[in-house]
C-alpha cells in the first residue's frame, strides 16, 4: 500500500472542497476588508490626512492578505485543474478586468504618498477605489453566473470550449449577486475602519457600514428568493461515482427547477447557514451602532463565512455547471487532481496553514491599536 | 508575425513574464542585502546601518510592489490563455505553484508589512527576524516557481492517464529533485544577487561621484562588492552546471545555442562567434575554440554532442512512434477505457506513450495525426528546431555580461581590500553605467530557457500550439493591448519614483540622543 492511499479518493475530494471554501473565506475575511476600505475610501475620508488614515489602517497587512487570493488560485490549479482551466478561460475578459484592477491596487498603496501633489494622490485614490470595487463586483457576478450555469462544453479530449460573451455575464441575477458581494465587503471594510481609526473616519465608517450591513442582509435574502423563483438548478442523474477518474464526461446531469434547493430539502438544518449570513450582517449593523468594534468585525466575518458557505452548499457537488452541455458540468467528484496529488497537497496544507495562521496572528498583534495620526504626520517615510 | 491565437498568446505570456522578471531579480537580491545590512546594525548597534537598511528598503519597496502586482497576472494566465495546458499538466504543475503560496509567498508578503511599518513597534531582533523572513520567503518563492518551470523543461515523475486525458504525478520526489529545476534555481537566484549587487554598487558610485552620502555609500559598496563577487562567480559556475544538465535533457536547445547543424567528431569545438542561418541550416564565419564544447557540455573528450540534423532525424522516428500511441489511444477510448481494451492495444499504447506528445506536433497540419503524409511528418520534425540565431546570440550576450560582472566585482572588491573604495573615478562611472546590464542578462537568460524549449510548452510532452485556450483573436489582442498600456504606464512611473528616491537620497543623520527618533521600542 502506498502512503497516499491512507485517505481514500472520495474523502480527499471532499476535504479539498472544504479547503477551497476555507481559502475563499480566508480571502474574503482578510483581503475583503482591504478591498472594502478601498471601496469606501472616497466616502469615509474627505481630505488627504483622512485618506492616509484609512489607507494606513490596512497599509501593513494588505500584502499578506492578498496572498489568500493568490493561494486560492494556486489551490484551484493544483486540486481542481479542470475548474481552473475552464473558468479562467471562460470568464476571460472578466478575469482580465479583475487582474487590471488588482494590479492598480498594490501600486496605489505604495505610490500614493510618494509625491505631495494633490492630482497625483487623487489619481491613486481612484486606483485604490477601482482595485477594491471592481474585483469584488466581478467575483459576485461570476458566482451569479455559476449558479445559472456557464455556457461551455468539453470535447472528447477534454478541451474546453466557451460559447458566451462578456456582456452575457451581466444579467439581472448575476448583477444582484454582484451587489451582495459589494455590500458584504463594504460592511467588512467599514467594520475594520471602525476598529482601527477614530474621529471623522470612524464616524462615517459606522454610518456607511450600517447601511452596507443592512443592504447585505436584504440583498442576500433577495438573492435566495430570486434563485428559488427563477433559476433552475442542476443535479446528477443516478448515483454519483465519487472515486472514479477525473473525467466529467462519464456522468449524466439534469437541469431542473428547484434542484439548487435539494441539499436543503435533504438536510433541513442546513438552512441555518444562510440564516447565519443574514443574522451576522444584522449583528454587524447593531454592533456598529453600539460601538462594539471587535464584535462587529467578528459578526461581519461570520456573515461572510455563512454567505460563501451557502453558495458552496447550494451548488454541491457541482463546482461549475454547464448550461450548454450539462454533461460537461464539473463536480467535485470528477474534476479534481489525481488521488496522489490531492494527498500531497493535503500534507503541504496541514504543515503550512497552521504556521501561516500563527505568524499572521502575531503580526496583527504587533500592529494592534488605532492608526496613529501623529505618526503619519511625522513624515518619517514609514507610512503610506 | 502572424496574428493567430497561438502567437498572440505566446506574445502575451512572454511580455507579461519578461516584464514581471524586471522586478523579481532585484527583489531576490536586495531582500538578502537588506537582511545582511540590518544584521550588521543589530550586531554593532551603529545607526548608519539602520539608515542604510531603511534607504535601500525604500527602493526595495518601490520595486517589490510592481513585482507583486505583475505576479498576480502570471498566476492566472495559465488558466486564462493556456487552458488546455492547465488541464493537461495541472495535476503536476499546479502543486509547486500552490506550495509556493503556502510556504514562501505568505511568509514574504506578511512580513514585508512589518519590515516597513514595524520599526517602532518591535525589538531590534524581532524586526531583523521580519527582514530575514522577507528574504527567505522571496528566495523560497523562486525555488518553487523554478521547480514548476524546471518540470516544463524536463518533465519527470509523471505519466499520461488515458482515462483523464492528462499527465498525472507518479513521483513527487522526482519533480522536487529534478536536476534541471535545481540547476535553474541556483543560477536564477545568483543572477538576482548579482542584479542587486550591481544596483547598490552603481547607485553608491553615483553618490561618491557627487560627494554625497559618502559614509553610507562606501559601506553599501563594501557589502555589494563582497556579495556581488561571490554571486557573480556562482552565476557563471552554476550557469555552466545548468548547461551540463541541458545536454542530458534538452539536446536540441544545446545544439541551437551552439549553432551545430551536423554532429561533430568528438571532442566538439566551442563556437565563440558565428552567424546561424535557419534557412540554409548552416552557421557561417565561425570563430571556434577546439574541443572546449565537448569538455563543457559532456565533461569528456569522446562523447558526441549531437547536431540539429541528427536530432531532427531522431524526432522523426519519435513522431512515427507517437502516431502508433495516438492510434492505440483512440482504440482504448472506443473500447470505453484501458481495462476494456484489447491487450494488444494496451501493449502498443504502453510501448509508445512516451512519444504521444510528438504525434500532437502533427495537429498543426492535420486533424488526425494518423492521416499525416510523409511530407507533413518531415515538416513537423523540422518544427522541432527552435529559432537558432535568437538562442545563439542571446546566450553569448548573457555569458559575456556574466564575465563582465566578475571583472567589475573583482575590481571593486580589490579596491575595498586596499581601502580605496571611491577611486578611481572612471571605475565609479563604469559601475553607474553597469546598472541596467544585469537586467539585460536576466531577460536574455529567460529567452534562452523558454525560446529554447519551443515548439514544446512541456518538453516532449505537449506542443505549445496545442496548449492554448479556445479564445477569439480579438479577445487576446484586446487584453494584450490592455496589458501593454497598463504595464507601460507603470514602468514609467516606477522608474520616475526610483530616480526621485535616489536623487533625494537617504534621510540625514538624525539628531543625537534625546529626540523622539533615537529610541525605538526595545533599544
């Protein structure tokens, strides 16, 4: 017996589905507040010092946080190569827009305060706004499209062909999902700003944050309703082969009304997950009013966790359904890496993920406390 | 150049990768130099070493951030533009990329924030640890990326699975300890160290020429010259090791670099200068050193270095055997899987699967490789020859620059030993004008490595032309134009900020004890 067979293929695929969720939630919960701050920048901060306070609240940590996104991409490549191949080439132009916005963001942080001219700084403020708002909107829109099925098919050699345009992505349901995403991370960014700043910036963050938190709860509920009323789901026909070769063409898939609610029908307690998404957002709104800063951030994080998990559970076992040729749909059972690769990657994750969490926690401890305006004004070159 | 989807995708990948690699070598080397300088600060307690760390750290930050921003593109471009590649080899290639994130990039990016923002929040030793974490993280990052890239050059430890139509990992240890990857790693990080050393040396020389920041510039120069001397030797020696490894695994690349069309009687001479001509398949106006190539490439006097023509003939046989594998694969698929297939078919597949990739070379000419005519097979075999003149010249300029760096570093090291850093002035000017040269060498290095791999995206396994995504030409042109505009703008801004930071120079010596700045936490 070889070492990698210690954990059977089915279990490993399930573990990697959970790990993918953890990475996406890690991204949304950490880099999410960086992006939220970027989105809120024009609203919560109205002069240069206020902007610098807001920017420096995430200044020392956004770089590490962003790695969750990069790691998410790497993990999809390693654990779900067909998902990586089909989704990124299928959403080609949308991915380009995300990349361009994400390229502006690091440079915006680093370069903004390198020159004193107002025009220079305003330019980079826009870059930071775009770098926060655009990717978050596109990610939500992408999720909305995945829930509706994506127009791709696989040929016998498993080469992917995509037959949809860029503007097809911008349908009403997908845009609703995009708004959920924007509201959710605006809430999170505001929760962070309320914790890390004081004065005008914190006050405005509480106001915008309350609105964003309430919007998150309402839009997310609306999204669920729209999914129930108008969006047909996908389901596997017959019993799923969970430990077969990773070849999506070996199964049959049906496209039915109500199929996205099958998992909740089978296990009614799962309804707690979306409910938690709404409850967390409402708690964040209440927390902002009551100035319970740490609890607010926690509630907002909980809401993010539950909303992303809701999407995962709704789709399960699908990760990318195909509207063009349902048989080509990718599920966790037929679009993973090989048994051996999943095992090796699991070992690597088991070693490094706890280490990452430990040193990240230490860094946040070192940086704890509100952003110091006086330190920013000292112009000693350490701050953005 | 034709604007078909393959050429455009290759152009886009080459442009974004070469651009990304403008920022990587300086990050690799400067992070280590910062850690060295700060170590001296912690050991001696002299504030000037802290100012040095902070000054070079500012330049490091301006450079680092563009490296990070453009690195994001690299991570996603495989899926976007090379989706069949991602499907075909993701089982192996994805793992080192993901481990790079887990093990290296997280470390580097988490602590880089503390490097900039943590000076007043930590003890000296804690801050030093953060700086070393950045240096170790960035260098480990290079290790994993080059393990991934090394596998593209020498795909070991993997087998083709007809049920999933892709390569799957068989021995992860073979992927990790791939000799090509190891040789590339040490060569590439050494090149990064040379880049940072030449950069620090050149900027310091400029300060000395102007008589500004003399104490800081002389100390920086001493660090750069010592570190640069070691790394410029290692980049050449380890580059040679890289060449030796290529002779075993990428004989076509070596033959093209040397412009050898016909196999020579051993020991082969080393060509210093020549003019390779792809059309006539000859190299003219040769200046050669007898027997030297035989010694370098094979480390013996009687092993042959095969020429391009012989390698093409060998490739033709592999294409023919590949067709047999392709035919068996179709039969296996028709039968509904390997277990259901006729044992004779399975045997034919097993015997020829190593050549399957060669059959895929024919897809440029026919839809079904089994229908290929002898002329098409001959043409596909000659497609195995990469652009010879490009490789020949890129390689020679790179090696020439490598030797120049040794001379430069030796000169400065010698001046340092004699305590005469700062003279003569002409030598300082040489250092200033040398600043861009490591970047030229590094970019040419990638051209040799990656152009030399063509027509393969995975050597011998998957042709580049087959690996591309099914996209429209318009889409790829649009994003190519977008990247060009964005990257071009960023480049101008980055250079302007670098020059501005260099002009304004390091912060002046802070006031003596009693002021707010002289007593950070823990000091």
